[in-house]
C-alpha cells in the first residue's frame, strides 16, 4: 500500500468533495460524490451515508478509483486501489464514524466505512499548470480562480465589508419626522407591530402621530433614510420620574431594514438619540 504524504492530505482537506468510481454489475462505472474522504495515519477512508449501490459494487468488486481536485489551485490527485468495508464495532469504523458525526452532526448516520488499500497515486494538473508560457505560479493560478468563482479571502472580505459599511454610513440621513412623512412612517410602525404581534387601533395610531407633530407634547420621532427611502424609526418620550431630576428620555421603538445598513449606521443613530435628548435637557436615556 502506498502511504499518503502531507501534500496529498492537504489537497483532500481543501477540496472537501471527492468523486469515487466503482464498477457496476454491467461493468460500467458508477460515480459517487463524497464529502467524507479523509486520511488517518497515512491511510485513505470514506464513509457511506446514503449510497448503497456503491457498497454493493465494492462487495462484488473491490476495485475503486477516487479523484480529488482543489478547484482553486487547479490540481489534485487520482487514487487507485482496493476497498475493504469495515464492520461496525471495528476501531477504524468507529474512528471515521465519530469524525463524521462530530463534523456534520447526528443527522448524517454512517452506514458503512470503507478503507482503501492504495496501489497508485497520480497527480492531476489542469492546463493552467502545463501549457501556459511563461509558467504561472501557484499563487497566480489560485488568485485567478478566486476571482472567477467570486471568492474572497477572509481578510479581503473583512476589508470589503468595512468599506461597504462606511459607504452606507455616509449615505444615511437621520431626520425628525414632518407632517408630510406619515406615509413613510406608517409602514415602518406597522412592521414594528407585526414583529411584536400587536395590533394598535387606528384611532390610537392617528393620535400618536398628531402628538409627534405637536411641539407641546413630550413625544418625538425620527426616521433613518437613504436617498428617498426610509428604513428605520425611533420614538422617544421625555418625562420627569417622581422624585428624580432631571428629565429622562426613553427610547420606545427602533426598527431597521435592511440589517446590512443597520449595522453600518447604528452608531450614528444612537448619536442622534443622545443629541436630541441633550437638546431637551435629558440627563439619562433608556
């Protein structure tokens, strides 16, 4: 049996998905995708979760071929060998079954574990490695296919996300409601009610709106906008708790949509609430 080296094992881990070929009764090939291919102590294994025909083929003919490709590096390996189906209770069976359970949860029961006696390992290279002039580096190939598949590395994704959030924050406006904003405010307020499974009577809604517009009322409301669209609201009421001074501002409601914009501009929204509370002489915000 040929032992599997560190690079082969690394490709298997990165690729995740492998294709296992077995021989059907009519001598045609059966191809079966596997996400459970793994290496333990230099030996190749895979688990059978929902492919009984693969196991039937291996019981009749243990010949097996497995292809693994790292789609970003455009390279991989082809394994040829003979399969042994391990019985439940076998130490190797338990080792692989426990790994599958730990990786995927108990919703993926392992019916069989297959151990491969590897007789040959052949490198697989795409034309990107062998026909280009000048020869391309592995990093260059990887970066090309990251772009082609729309994949970003974690650090790049974080930087892109921060830039998007900063752009969203710059384009967000926050303003006190005016008499012409009822048709903008109402859908957001209705959405808040649906979220909390309440149904405020229409009479109360209209009275609340009128109080927001009355400068003599201690109730205020503001909208968060992006362009012509409002995506958030806040209601606040100012009062003097018995035996406590000074005035306290209570934030009554806040609804955001979409959440991407909310995350980007939440600090700005909070700053607005505190600035408004300060203008009204409130020392505390709840």
